C-alpha cells in the first residue's frame, strides 16, 4: 500500500494575507484601468481648453490686423501705399513664430487654397465638411507612430474686409494677382488648425497614477502588518493553546484544560474554550463508565452469539429435515403417479371396448361411461400431480417439436366431447387462419388445454356452452377457453392459480383436487408464455393462454418426416 502524502500546512495568517493581497491586487488593477481612462479624459480636456485659448488669441491677432490693415496699407486719400500688412499674412506669420518656439503647430487651412501650405490634410478636410454642416468646432486625438496628438479646428468666416480680395466678380484678379473666388460675407473662408502633442499630458497622468499607487501600496503593507500582529495575538495564540489541549485529549490525557487565561476579555475564543472544556468534562464522565459498559455489552454479545449459533444449528437441522421430507414427498408423488397411470390407462381402454359392444343394455352402457369418465378424471389428477412433482424437483423440461395446432385441437375435441355431451353442454372450436404448425412441447400444450376445457365443463351447467378459440396476437399463439358457467368473483381471481384451491361464486367445493389451474400456470410459464382470466359472477369465464409463436423450419421438418 502506498502511503498517502500529508497535505501542505498553510497558516491562518498566511491565508488572510493571501486573500488581502489578492483583493488589493484586483482593486489596484481596476484602479489603474479606471485611472488610465480618467486621466486620458482629463488630458484631452486640458488640451481642448488650451486649444480654445490659443484660438481666441489667434482670432484676436486676426481681428487686430483686419482693423489696422487699411491704415497701414493706404494713404490718406485711399490710394494703396503698401500690400505687406494683410490680416491672413500677419496671422500666419504670428503662428509660424509661435510654432518655432513651442511644440504646438498652428496653421490656416481652406479648400482650394492659394498657397500649398494651406492645403488641408484628411482630418482638416473632415473638419471643413463639418463646418459646412453647421459645426462650430472639430477636435479629437489622432494616433500616429510619432505619438498621439490633439487636433483642434474652428471655422473662419468671410468678413466685409475680405471681399476686396475674395469677393465678386469671381475670376477677376485681385490686387495681389490672384483670381477672386466670388465669396459672400458669412461664407466659410477656412479654419484655424491647432495641433498639440499629448506626451506632456500623458506624462502628468502617469506621474499622478504612480503617486496614487505608491500611497495605496504603502497603506496596504501597513494594514497587512497590523492584521498580522492582531491575528497572532487575538486568534492564533488562543488557537494554539486549544490545539495543545486537544492533542493531549487525543492521546488519552483527559485532564487537559481548555480554559484560556483570564486576562482576556470575554470573546468568541473564550466562549469556544468554555464549550470545549464542557465537552472534555463530559468525555471524562463517559470514559469512567466506558469500561464497565464495554464489559457488560461484551458479556451480552457473547450470550447472544451463543444463542445465535444454537438457533443457526436448529435452523440447519430443520432445513435438512424439510429437504428430506420434500424429497420423500416428490418421490412419493412420482411413484404413486406412475403406479396409478398404468391401471387407469387399462381401465379407460377396457371401458371404451365395452362401450363399443352394442349387445349390452343401455343401463350397462351408462355405467360403463360413468366408469370411463371417472377414470379419465382420476388419470388427469395423477398427471397433474406428476407434473407438479417434476416442477418441484426441477426435472420438468420443455421439448420443442413441430405441433399441428389443428390436429391438437381436433384431438382435444374428440376426447372431451363425450363428457360435454353427457352434461348437455355444447363444445365448439375455432382456429383463425394462419395458425398451423408451431414449435412447442405438444404434451405440455395438450395438458394445458385439457385442464382448461375440463375445468370449463366442470363449472358449466347443462344447456351452456364451452368455446375454444385459437388465434395469433403480438407474435404469440393465443388460446381462449370460454364458458357460460358460474364465473369468478373479482376478489378471488388473484387466488385461482394457487394449488389445492377451488373458488366459485357459491364457495361450494366441486369434485377435484384444485391442481388443474396451478398446472396450467406453471406449464405456461415453463414454455415462456402466460395465462390470465377474464370473468364475472354468473356471466362465465374466459381463460387466455399465450404461447410464443415459434415458426417451424419447413425444410428441416420435411427432411425429418421423409426419413
């Protein structure tokens, strides 16, 4: 036998620490995920706020140049003195200077620009489309291999001062030599595009997350240390005292005490120690009486064992006597049956010969028929006793041979018809089409039908009738024996197949041993079939026997009959 490995010991403190660490790690992971999402939103909000501020500043530069460009570019009489100070040119110059000194990028874009630097990229083109649909701003975080960036655009609208260069008529060259676009006041002239790197915002978010994580871990380690000390003092120390006392009791020392030191305040551990102490006291009392009780029970068990041996011997002797008596009974039945069959057969044969003598008087013929009838009844009783004796001895076997059901029923009718006629009973037989040769034990099948028909004639009054029907049902050959006799009470039906029992509506015993139906049941079961009855008082009875329909191998049967 292989020795079972002892499970690994893990202390309570360790288990509590493992649980806390697991919970903390799960909470930390959830917090990190939440912080990641939170700080990303914060970073985007900060970038949006700064972009809106830069936009306002750029609009201020644009508006300032728009207000002073006529004063700077024209003489007092309105003639053009210079073309250098234009609002868009000044705004682009300011944005270029700002871009050179910071990580931000500020550009002015529009559809169909006059300079290539104002050509919009895909994000800016989507923003311009949104502005055409009424949006007042367009922004989002754009991911790229060089890093994430925040993009922010606001629309620029055509003002009265812009129409000189971009208004009607469309296609005419303006003062700078560009074709006018035919814009109207209020049309979208382009957009201010601001690009902010997200790295500095992400760095601030990471710094905040790490600081928060550090504080949380420090707090967790402090809590673990406090729990470790509290568990050691409040739980593990009294548990070890109780464990030591329990070990002493397990080793047979019932004097061990489970009472904890009185310095502790009343709590669950003190209560547990008191309960264990009470249990130990009860164990001491039980142990003191245990040896006396064991001795008493051992003495009683010895007495009962001796009595059981004596009764077992008596039962064995009784079984041997019963077996011997059953053997004597079976041998007696077999010997008596065999010794009676020979003279009875002779009596029946000679009575039939005398009955065929036409010179005898009718009175003599009646006496001869009575002798023949009683001899047949007695022979049936002997055969029934012999069958039951064989069944009890386990020597009754089924011998399957081809059986012609038509011939079997015809022979049965010829045998019992004189008995039926003598009582004034009509006997009829019907065989359904398709019923012919089957494989069965002819002698046992004949005995079943003879017992059923004889029983039906016995309990049917003069003027009644007995019918024998043979048909096929559910791959079984079904024999139905019906009569118009007294019938059977419903509460007696379950007893009628028992040995030596005769029941009827009048409870009056008839001639016979009460073995016929018991023989029918045992032979039907022996052949793999079944028997049942349908009956009502004063309405007659129908006994139904089902025998397996085993077809005959006609080629083998023809060979046997030819040889």
